[in-house]
């Protein structure tokens, strides 16, 4: 199945853009803009404020200000899908409304994630409350299913109920369950050009596209954007499986380390800009032994980041 | 072991005060003030913005405003221990600073709870960052260990390291692990009049006081304050074990239902004020069958809430 060519929708490869911090741990808008430009040039959409952006280590005000900075700098909002899901629906509604007013293509929305064991009814009400409060017909919500981190899963029956109630606003999902059977079930159950399924990692990119999905939103696109986009664009070519294998080998290197510090360490190294390694607590940057091991492992898979930081 | 009579410290029984919402789901300051007064009259301290307060379903601005409202209404800040732990340390620092400026006895601080599997080093830095940024010598942080909800446990070695680095600011802990062995380990390892261990439930109140602990911070104090405070004040009397058994039977009733909706349903019923039953999503209020079952079960244990809502 091939998706309808609705070019107003954001599809393909997106990156939860890592957020640079300065030595005082403040978000660094200038470096973020530079990194976003580098990603855009390679065809990667901007899922700023994702899990790998340390979004939940930033305040609402910091996120609002950063988003303003990106748009003011001329980055195209129709290539942005900011994460807006907070614990409190009031925060989620505020950030979502702001993103839509700026013209973003959509928003990636975590469920409220503090309370555990909540019912589908409660999660339905959470999303419904935000949709009603934002009250914007342009609203496109991409649900964010990431049970290993949120510990608040989004069931297929919840998605179905949301789609029925809000067929315009519920525009798709990012499946970061890490479970291909779950992604496949979503692809099979929600076959609509109005509902886009994104894999949560490029490891499932080829399978997702073959199953009628829209692409992937993946941390690794921060460091390996070109090859991931190439597969997304040429997945029907004979070398697609070989491309997927090559993507997996790079991913495998990063997975040997804590992902976010490793992504930032790679950007710091290849752009020769050490401040990029900074993370906010509760994360911890790689130590020098880890950095050396990462660099060595990346050399072994012929990894490079042409043009990063320029 | 009996704690030194440092009357400047908040001890005994505290309640994570449930937060009333109006029909538009806005925090209802007036009803909150009334409920806080009722709790104070019975000797219960105000751990506003705890888990059972739905604190993480409220924005930073909403919490700041509510705290201001309580203090402006004349409620005594030295009887308050607001919860201030957010996902972002910038938010945690802001709310903590505000609470200390208002003269609160201390703050109850969750670790950042979005990212899972974080290291003790990362958690240490999270607390250190807040302490350094608040920079207030009056600061008293009560660590909040609630792994069933936060999924971010606080290890004994982390506590020890924090206590060594910040002996003044780290004032105690609330142990909501539900694991008495863990509470006992804390009581044994951190025997200092400057570090108060609170049980996370009145089910462990007697054991905690016998072990040298400071009291308990418990959801049930919202509905059963008198008897819980009586045990805290008379735990050395011969009938203490019988008192504990009676507390447990009331607690057992509430535990048959989702706790927060059940607490609010009880307040709504006994104060004849139905709006009290309102919860914010992702929580869902009890349905009528659950409400009836709760009321029947409470009658069977001779439960009452004298004076609530007056």
C-alpha cells in the first residue's frame, strides 16, 4: 500500500533533534538552529522536543522560547513536529496551541506520564481535553507510544476510539515500543491516508514503509541522516535490504552506549565543538573512556558526519 | 530512639492534600483552603502537591498560584511541605525557591521522573543543581522515594552521598516504596536528628515511630486525619497496636478503589459537595456503583469525617 501524495503532511524521516546546552546548562538556540539546518539539508524533518531532545528536562517556557527562536531564524514550521506532551494537560494544550499558531506540521504527543496504570478512558479524556482546548482545525496530533520510557502505553483500542472521535486531529502515531508486532498491528488496523504510522527507530524503517507506513522518527537521524533518508527515498530499489543492514550496523554502535550522551558526543567529536557533549541531569555525559570507545567503534563502521557543525 | 525536640522541623502526620477542581477543571483555591484548615485543626501538616494531590497534572503556574493563595489566606507556611519535584530541574528550582521564600517548612522532592534507568550520578547532579540554584540556607529537602509511580528509585548510597554533600539541605525522606524493609534500612542507616524518615503510608506509622522515624505522609490523612494523628501522638501507649489495626481497616477500604478518586468521592459524600469528586485526566472519578460500594464499605468500618467541608 502506498500513501496518497498529500504533500501537506509531514512524512519520511524525522529526528528528535538533540538539544544543545551551554556551560550553564541553558538551551543553546544558535547551535540548535545550526544542527536543524544541517538536518533539513539532508531531508530530515524536525521532531524537536522528543525524548532524545531531553525535552522533559526543559521547562515549558524554555521550549516555547526555543520554538520561537527556530521559526524566527527562518526554519520552516511545515517541517517541524515538536513534542508537546507534558504531565499536565494544561501545559500540553499551551505548547500545542503555540506550535499550531506558528504553523507547525503537527505535534508529537506523549500521554500524561506521571500516573501509572491509568485507564483508556482516562487517556482518552486527556487527549480529548487538549484537542477541545486547542480548538484549532489545523491541529494534527501524532500519538507517541513509548512504553519503555513513559510506562503509559497507548492501546490499539484507545487509538481506534480517538480516531473515531477526532478523525481530523489524530493524524498518526510514533511507535517506540521496540516491538515490530505492535507496529505491524497498527499498520494493519489503521489503514487510512489520514493516519500515518512512524517507526520509532530506523531499524524498522524498511519494514514500516513496506507495510504502508509513513517513515520513521529516530534518534539516529541526528547523526546518520543521509543514509537513513536515502533508504526512505529508495526503499523500493533492489539494494534496500542492504541499506537497512548498513543502517543497523551504525545504530548498533550507538546502542552500546547511553543513547543521548552518545549522540551528543558524536556531534561534539565530528564538529570539533566539545560543548555539544553537555547533557542536563539526570543524564550524564560519556566519560573519556566511553568517548574513545565510541569513536573507535564508529571508525570501524566507516561512519562520518559530513558537514556537521559547519 | 527519640528524635530531638527541634520544633522548627515539621514532623508527625502530613497529608498530600487532594486538590479540588471546578467544573472547568480549574484548581479551586477556596475549597482547598477549607480542606487545609480542616486538616490543620486535626494536627495534620500540609504536604500539598503530592502524588495524591494530582500535582503532576497541574502546571507550574497553577501550583505557584495555589501556594500563594494558601499563604495569603493565612494558612501557616511552617506547616507546609509542598511537593516541588518536576521533570525539569529548572521547574523544580523555581517552585522550590518560591516555597522557601514563602517560609514553607520544607519541600518534598521527586527525582526527575521521565528518563528511566538513570544513574545515581545523574540523580545526584539533579538534586545538587536544584540546591545550588535555590541557594537558600533555609532549604530543607525531603527526598521522595516512590518507585511504583516514578519508576526512578532513590538508592541508599545516593541518599548517603547527598547527605554528605548537603547535610543541611537534605532534611529527610518519604518512603513510598511500600516495602517496610526499605524503610527500616533507611531508619537504621541514617540515624540523625537532621534526617527525618517519613513512612509513605499510615500502615507503617507505628513501626516507623518505633524505629525512630518522624511520622508519615499519607493520602489517607485526607479522610481519616483524627485517628492517624492520635496514633502518632500516643504511639507509646498500650493501645497503639490496636489503633494501628483500626487505621489499617479504614485504609483497606480505600485500597479497594483507585485511591485518589476514592478519597475525593469520600470528601464529596461526607461534605455533601459533589464537585469534590472531580479529578483531572488521566484519572477518572468513581462511577456510581463504585461510589455506593465505597460508602457501604466505609459504613461497615464505622467511618466518619466529622466537620469536613464546614
